[in-house]
C-alpha cells in the first residue's frame, strides 16, 4: 500500500473530518462504503489515506486501481493481483475467486478505485464481495453511488475556498496550494497584489484538489502572474503534478473526457447544453433547451448527470426549488463538445428565448419572476451579450430587465445598454419610452444626473404622445424623484401629479413611490411635518400592497428616517 501513498507529493490537508468519518465506519464494521464525487475532488487520495491510517499489525490494506479494467473479468483479475491471490478463467469463476480471496485476507480495508465505468456491470458482484468477510471493509471510489443493499454512500465535496485574502491560510484549498508550493520553492511570502491573484486562482479552481496539484508547480516554475492570466490553459492541458498517483488520466481534462466517454448520447447532449448557462440553472431552464424532444428525456439525463457527479446541486433559499451548475473545468470541456456538435447556435438561441420570457414576466410585475431575475442575473447578462438581432422582441425584453439587475455594477449595466443602442435604434414608439426609462434609471445609478433627467423627460413625452397612461406614470414619478433633489418645488409638482395619476390608475407601487419621494421634496422645502406624514403613509401603502417590490418599502423607510433626523425624532 505504501506505493500508492508515495505517488503523492502534495500535503494532505482539509480532510480531517472526512477521514475521521471513514475511520469510524471502518471501526464500526462497515462492509461497503462508497466515496463519490466529481472528477478531481480527491476521492482516491482520501481512500489511500484511509488505508494508511487503518493499517496496523493484524490489519491489512489493499489498493485496486480499476481505471484500466474494461469489463468484470479484467476488474476481477486486477483485484486478485492486488490481494495476491489467483483464480480460474471466466467471469463467474473469477468472481468466486475474488470472493474467496476477500474471505481469506482477514481484517482489512480494500479499496476499489475508479469504479464508475463498472457500476452497471459489476455492482451485483460487489454486493456479494462485501458480505464475504465480516472483518473487511470495501471502499469504492466512483462518480456515482452503486445503489445496492448495505451501501453507505459518502459524497466528497471540494475543499473550502477562501472568500477574502485574509482567509487564504485558514482555508483548506489555500493551505493545500501554499503547502504544495513549498515543495518547489522556499519563498512563500506573497505581496498583497500576489495574494489577490492567488485568491482569484483558488476561486476559479473551485476547491478541486487535483486542479490545485496541477497548478502549484506551474506557479513555482512560471510565476503566479503568468499562471493567473492563463489558468484555463494550465489546468486543462498540463500533466498533473504528482505522477504515480492512481488516476484514470494524465490531466484533469483527461479525467473529464473519461467520464464523458461512458455517457450515453442524450446525457452528452444535455451536459454540453448546460455549458451555455452562467451562475447555475434551474431544471426548467434545461428542459427549455431541448423543447420539442421526447418528454422526460432531458430530465432523465440531468438526473443521471447529477448522480454521476458531473452536475452539481446548489442550496437555495427556496427549499422547494433545486438549482444546478457545472464546475468550471467541466463547463470548459462541455463548451468544446457543444461547439463540436454543431448545436451551439440553436442551444444559445433557446437559452436567450427562455430568459427573455423571464424578463417579460418580471416587467409585468410577476412576483416570482422578479425574484428569479436576481437569481438568474448572470444568465440574463449572458443572454444580452449573445446579441441576436433575429428576435428583436427578446432583445428589448432583456435590455429592459437591466434596471432590475442590482447585483451587476451600474457601469456594466450602462455599458450593456449603450452597446445595444448602437445596433438598435430606439425610435419614438412606446417601446422606446420603456427603454428610455430603463436607460434613465441606469444613468441615475451611474450618477449621470443631467442625462438621466433628459432620458426620463423623453420617455414622458413619448408616453403622453401615445396616450399610454401607465407608462406616463412611471416616467413622471421617476422624473419627479430625480428633479426634486435639485429643484424641490418642481419635483413636488411632478410628484403630486404622479400621485394623482397613480391613485386614478390604482397603482399601489407607484403611489408608494410618489409618496416616498414627496417625503424628501417636502423635507427639502422645510416642511418637516408634511414630510413625516407622507413618509408614514408611503410605508403603510408599501407594506400592505407592494411587498413584491421591496425596494419601494426600503426607500420609504430611509426617506422617513431622514425626516426623523431633521426633526430630532428618534422614537
């Protein structure tokens, strides 16, 4: 067993809890333990360290690398060789020989490594082998669980990734990278600029130990800045750092290609299609990429990809929903396969259409859609960046949604809008008025007040020219809010007009908005009493009627707080 462990040059860090859990299962007499997880997450290394910790006089450890096994027969032969036993020819005879060999070894930990391609063919045999010796524990490393009676499945997750430079040394992935670097160079002191680069590298490696093993020696050899700027090429194409460690390939990309090779055609199509998403995706979004195809096929494939650890699941606040994503290195490989398939343009078009529909629902004040805009911001931005003038309605819907993407910087949202206007003339139609309002809001976020006023004023003129009163209300209220900061008298006139119109139309959201900014304009005019009354009324309406637009309630509370400060009323 020492040969397997000696193949690793990197330090073993960040897995104390996992190792303790496995040792507890071994000491409890666990007969079959499956360690499953994505490529490069460290399943083999954890199994090797478990054997090393378990080995003692009277207790043996055996390591069986099954990456080269093409079928049950060759897998059985590899296991028999590792157990130092012989066996007869034929699958049945070899399986019985493995059973006998496991029974004969006595107390032991036996690792069956890289089992994923044998799951369908050999799982039933593993079930028999696990019962052969009450004093032996079989540990199987694979990318999916075996689903056999008595199996204890353990999903191995990536190492903890630091959220800030000050957390690098305290995180498992940071300690592993720094520890591996010290094997190649003594000087490990980094400047603050280098620490920022190191943090970015660790974030992009997503806590995958194999990726860290690959990157560390390249940093020592080529320098941190060089590797930081070329990380995708370094991770995807470089041979792994530690030769001799039991892996199914020589690069991280090879391990993913190996997993790809044992998928069926539909699973490959779905995995490749998932590469178009950014920041994760919902199940319904994947179905939309394969609309018109046999019902349930995309769902089956996505479920299988999750079971094979090629798609990851995310925790979300809404426990009734499930969110998925790809590790960056898997997404990069899947993008290559999507390009090679010739389906990229079609899949990207369907992705854009799906998120344009989401933007339309949000614009119509659908509460769930508004929530999803925040969750799907990266996908919405990706859809905008994939500019497709063949469906202008989708383009307009996506651009209008920029005003709701608060997680994206004002500068970037403004840049996306202005890039769009270079290829699409806004004109004087109602669509132009809505987009002018969006543009004005983006200008306001970027502190370009004069241009912001002009855009709101243009929107108001267009809305009135077309007789669109709801759109007129939006432009009027927002123009009043902006103008009131510099000209409170004019701002008050505009906001009182928008307040009347909002009540006429029964629009509670814009009524709360108008009252909130009237609070400020009256405060600027020195009428603190009226400002306080309007602010409390704005909060009452926002609390009761527009809970799906939380920003209006927040605005009202902040504006009333200004009044309280001016009046020294801190109750």
